[in-house]
């Protein structure tokens, strides 16, 4: 990737990780998406557990 060229894909293997601005932006983006994904998974699992407990 040439300096100043736009990112063609947000996939990790397509990013120029050697550019500090891309590294920081996409690093933070992937961390936030990961935390949201874990929180959503925990919420769904707790809801299923509570529904199962209330269903008996």
C-alpha cells in the first residue's frame, strides 16, 4: 500500500498495520467491537439461563 492510498477493505489482513494512524484507529475499532460482542454474548446467555430457570 502506498502512503496516502485509501484502505480497500477493513479486514485485518488487508490493512497497512505499519502505518501508525491505521494501527491506532483499527486497533481501537476491533477492541470496541470485541468488547461489544462479548457483552452481547454474555447478555444472551444470561437471558437464556433466566428463561430456562423461570420456565420450570
